[in-house]
């Protein structure tokens, strides 16, 4: 039997090199968002990539850090260490990374991977849009070449307007050129590492034209030195660490699912928690920011041909080479170039098209997205996370507590029963027979709602028989079962009759343990609606 040809590692090496060209300028930019020295961003491109290659389950996923995590870190540093020097900021960041890793590892051990689904897509869309607006406004002063005291998005916008007379024209011109290069390459040459080209142009402009623009300044060359996290800060940092851990996992899970190729095994949620958790905890000893899977760099990694996790190791090796040999060159990088990279890569988070897509399907979900966006803007990023999670849970509760109740009709000439609508006036109904169907588990929180919907139709139609199709009801809780029993009695007292159709095993078992089973008997419980209709027609004079 012929063995399949072994895969050449060359594709993964090329993918790792290409991804590094995107990861390096982005991690530098994300460090500036967080208010940290730019080398802290590069440090985040070391340990997480190596640990994920050993423990992770997604082949193309690139794990460093993201704009969302960076803005959350910035909020924590502002809250816990206002006015701190560089050493203190790095100590707090190391502690934050350790705690984020601890939360993620604990969640893995508790098998909490399912929590990634607890933020709905519309709410996540709104949350990301809010984060994107916050980041863009945060970077605008660097594009104009001045500084402002940051106190909140709306007041920051007013402050930017007030400072416009202080604009540095060389900075603005350089920023616009770099932004145009990045956006142009992403549109016309998507395979070219646009952020790297933009940063290279900025460095070249500063070095050759001697532009009077602010640069990132001296970068500590060499590998990071070990640092001891300050565990005494845990009381102050744990809410922020929990929020960052949640967003790290949500983004990691989303990126892993988004770039899954046909035939590849799906990422395992709890293993992903462990991988990024260990990566954060280990990296905290080397001055890194909290880490997570990044969508944009994963897209580059996949598009460049990554087939195994070797690509991530190659990216980490390039980051090491940058720290060892290119620190003097990177120190010439203009702040405006980093701001242009941040804005260009963050702008897709603010996606009107996604809001329009939500609105085209269901307007109610659009308002959930808008609420999440406004929550980030007015309440801050951490509170915005809490609001996003709370809103998603409220949405889930509302949806689970409002199951639909359909009135059914039969498609002519078939045994197909479907919801009765104006689009199909030809569908058959049967005078005296009301056919209803509901979906989902029936429990104490939705039993009254379903009962109200049923009785509204009974009072309108005044049927002789109500055939209740329960094929889409997997289980029924005691409160809902009692509501069903009482409803049958109430219908019987009014001169009607309840028939139950297509009971699932769990529901049938529950019904058989109540007096309802004896009252209905075999003659009023049916395997299908077709049988119920036939029985009704036989019983009709």
C-alpha cells in the first residue's frame, strides 16, 4: 500500500516568516495601546507561540496579543498604577498576565470551555465596535503629533479638537502616507505584509529625511530578563484579569473556528483554555502582556500556507532575532507609524456591514449590538465586557423563556404539517381541530407563556379537539407538566379534548407518571399528526 507523501515543512517556514512580518509591528503597536514599552509587545510574541505549539489544538492559530486585550490592559494599568514608572508598569503587567493565565488554567480544569458561547454574535459585534472606536480615538493624538490627558472617549474627542492648533504637520503627513500605504496594500496586494511595509517606510523617512517627529525611543535590546510578579496586587487586579481571560478565550476560540480547514480536527475548547493559560502564566515571568489568539495574524498564517504549528515556532524565532539584532533600527520607528498600524488594523472592528447584516435579519438583535457598543463607550472596556456577558445571558433567558407556539396546517396532497401563514392560504385545516406545536424544553420559566399562547388560540378558534404536537420538545419539567395536566382539565371542563402527538421518550415517561396518562389513554396519544388527523376525521359525524 502506497504511503502518502510526507508534508514538507517549507510551507510552514514560509508562513511563519510571513506572519512574523505582521506580528512584529502589531505587537509593538499593541504595547503602545497598553501604555507599555514597545519591547513588551515583542516579548508577547515569544512564550505564548511556543507554549501553544506544544499544547494547542488549532493548526494555524497565531497566539500573541490583540487590540482588545491591549485596551483592557491599558484600563487596568490606569486604574491600578496611575503615574507609575516603566518598572512598576511591567511588574503590574506581569502580575496581570499571571492571573489571566491562572483563570484560564482553572477554567480548563473545571471544563468551562462552553462559556465561549455565552457572548452572542450580535453582542460581540457591538462590543468589538465599541473597542475599535475607543482604540482609534486613543491613537488620534499620535497621528496629529500632540498629547492629551485621557479621561474617556467623549471627553477625549473634545480634547483632541481643542488641541488641533498644536498639530505637527510633518507628523500628520507621515501618518497619512503610512496609513494610505497600509490600506492600499491590504486592498490591492493582500498577500504583502502591509503593517511591516508601513513601519519600514516610517523608519526610513525618519532616518533619511530627519523628520521632526516623535519616535518610540530606545528599545531594550536582547531577550527579556525574568521578573517576579507582585502577587500582593491580586485584590486589585482580579476583576480585570477575569475580564481579560474571558476575552482572550473568546477571541482565541473565534479565531480557531474561523480558520478551520476542511478535514482538520476542530479546536478543543478546554485544551485551548489550558494552552493559552499556561502561555500567559509562563510568559508573565518574562515581562509579557496578556496573550490570546489573534484573528488577523491567524488569517495571514493560514493564507500563507500554514499546515502545522511549526509556523508559530518560526514566527517566535523571528521575534527573537528582532530582539537580538534589530532593536536599534526599531527604536527609530515614529509613533505616528505605530498609530497608523493600530488604526488600520483596528478599523475593521467597527463594521457597519455587520450591523446591517444583523438588522436585515432581526432588528431586536441590532439593538443588542448597539447596547453593547454604547456600554463600552460610556462604561469603559471592563464594564463593557461585563455588560456584554450580562446582556448575552439576558438575551438567552428571554429566548429560552419565550418558545414559539405555531398553529399548524397540512400541505395539500402530502403528510407535511407546517406553520399556518398567509403565504400558504391553500394549506388545509380541519374545522373543530386545532393543531399546535411548540419547540424546546418546557420548564417553570416558560410554562405560563406557552400556556397563554395556547389558550389565546383556543379562545379564538374554539376547537372541539386540540392536537398538541410535541416532537420538538425534548424534556418537560414538573411545573410545565403540571400546567399541561391542569390545561387538559380546563379544556375538558369547557367541552373540549386534548390530544398529545409525537411525545419524545423523556416527555412520555413524565406524562405516564401523572393522572393525565390515564385520562388520555392510548386513544388520545398519537405517534404523528397524520394519525391524529385520521382519528379526528373518523370521529367527525
